[in-house]
C-alpha cells in the first residue's frame, strides 16, 4: 500500500518509527503516536503541532479514526488468534 502512495522503503521504515523527512508527514506521525500512547487523549500541544503543520481538523479526525480502527483490528485479530497470511513486520523501537 505504501508503495502505491509513492513512499520508498526507507520512508516506510522511518514511518514505522513515527518519523519522516517530510515535516508535515512527521507532524502527523508524531500526532498518531501521541494518540496511541495517550490511549486516545492527545495533548493540546500535539493538536497545536499537527494543526501548525498544515493539517485540517477534518484530516486530524481522520488520523484519530485510522488509529482507532487499526487498534480495534489488532485487538480483534489478537483475541481470535487470526492466522497471519502476510509478511510479519516486527515493531520498531522509538
């Protein structure tokens, strides 16, 4: 999917650590990380940073929705022990 969006393998690896050379994308990744780490309660500073990077409130809501849906999918798959039929990507440390 990332390749379809024109991201290089290097950019994908950086994104897995919530980093990017593109500052706007990096702000979105840091925001998503804060949503995850705060369990859905990102700080005012995170909101301000992602807005200042140029993301609209609608796009920010979409980021939160994507994080939430991914978390739900992970919980469901972990709970029912879904067999993974795609290459496993190990989490990276931040």
